[in-house]
């Protein structure tokens, strides 16, 4: 199939709707949700009604069955308005990604279908207090007892945990086997023995509720195991191939917002008798944002196009996520610089962009992990 990143008529309509929603429903409330670390429940209800949540859920679950490219379109639009709110609304797709990768119709109908009928949330539980980017270092255990498993351990930095209806949890069923001994489960949040701990006071993306979760002898039915024992690492990695383009798109949203705010301010603010946009030192920073936005979006669209067309996209998903994350941090920092002292004030929008951008270099694999993945693809796969 020919490589084509143009939006068709349906995708253009989706982008227009998503950007209109972001501009009118998210952006006006972004400052309040950031200041108060307020979870965007009311915004989620409106997004759900419009089909802007759970876009990739399969049709047999009542979903739209949209591709990763459509997810990218939505994530970029919402990310430009507030990545904290967009992360809260988009976390379901992260939690669902392993289920979609396995495509067990029975599990998907039990856990995904209800999320199309009403506003429900789910969380992705892989990171632990001593295990972040090193997914193979998971210490949470799952011991087989009859037809059930008993889960013990703690997960850290879990997005939306307080509001989750269920958790995707990666556990070790065979510690001696390392990453080949990891197994994944879908666990209802009301299961006895689950404790959602205190809300973390985060620097950025504060509308996205983040907690640790502890599992104390949590009994899980064998029917809730996703895939076979020992397939958890492989399933989790396949899920990242699906989710990293969307994360990259959120970072692209920050780049676009930084560029647009900077361009507007640079035309309004004067120094030495002219708008600061006329000073090369300022105009070059904005030009750099524009260049990085286009490059990041092209990488993001390609990584989405590849997986939508059945091509392994691991390297390109890391290209997109790593490049867009670093460009978002750089662009947000430069936007603060364009604003000068005003940029350092919470009365102006760019300081929030700078705080929100940093997490893109950390979650879903740090920028350094993306380079590690790329290097392995280059040297070990000769790709």
C-alpha cells in the first residue's frame, strides 16, 4: 500500500471535531483542572458522547474500531489544549492496548464493551516502585492456586487508578524465567485485597489522577489471564507499539500550542520599537518549533500508518515517541523564553506547557529507552 499521510474526508471531520472540542471544552477549563489537580469527569462524559474516548475499541464491543491514525488525530488535538486532561481521557486506550493486541473476544466483551455503554475508566499497571523502564524487572507475583491466581505486589505511577473499573496488571508467574516468566491479567478494581493509595502531587499533567496500587492476596480467575503464562512481556511490548504513536501525538500537541502561543505573543510584544517577532533571536525559536512540529507529526503518522497496515512499527514508534517528547520539552522551554518574565508566571499559559511536557520524556519508556530500542533495532535486527 502506498505511503499516504493525508487525511481523508472522514479523518478531516474527526480532526475538526476533536480540535473544536479541545478548544471549547478542554482549553477553557485547563487552568482550573491543573491548579486544583481536578479529574476531568464532566469533560470525559462529553467526550464519550462524541466518540472521542475509546476510539480503537472493536465493533463487536460496540466500539468504532478506528485505527491508530485516528487515535493520533484525537490525541494531538486534545494535547494542544491540555495534556493532563487528554491523558486522563486517553488512558483507557493504554489499558486496552494489551487486550486489543491479544484480541480475546470473550475478555474484550466482558471488559471493553461496558466502557462503550457508559463512562468507565481502566488503568495500565506495569510500573513498580523499583521497576520503571525495565519492564522485565517486575516483582509483583501471581501464584496459581487451583483455577485461580493470587496476586501480590505494588504498582506505582498508575494513571487514573482511583477511577478505574479494572486494571491491566503484569505479574511474575516464574521468577527464575525472567521476562519469559511474566504473565498478564485483567483484574476488576473492586477485587478484595486491592488498595489504591494516596494521590501523587505531580509537577505537570495534574488533571490526570496518579496513584500507587497494592495487591494483597488478590484472587483472580484463570479466565482473566490474558494470553498464556509467560507471554506477558511480549504482550506488553506489542501494546507499546500501539500506544506510543498516540503518546507522541500528545507531545506534538504541546509543540503546536507552544508555537501558537509564542507566535501570538511575539507579534504583540514590542522591544526596541518593534514586535519581538522581528528579532532573529526570537523568530528563530518559533521557526524551530514549527520545524520540529512538522517532523514529529510525520514520524508519528508513519508509525501509526505502519501498524494500521499490519507492519511492525517498533523502531518507528520509538522514533516518533523519542523525537516528539524531546521536541515538546525544547519547544515548551523556548516558549517560556519567548514570553520572558511573563512566561515564568502562572498567569500565562506557557509555564504549564513546560511542566506538562517533561513527563513525555519519562513515561511509556524514557527518551533514553527509546534510543536503546532504536539501537537494538539497528544493530540486532539490522533494520
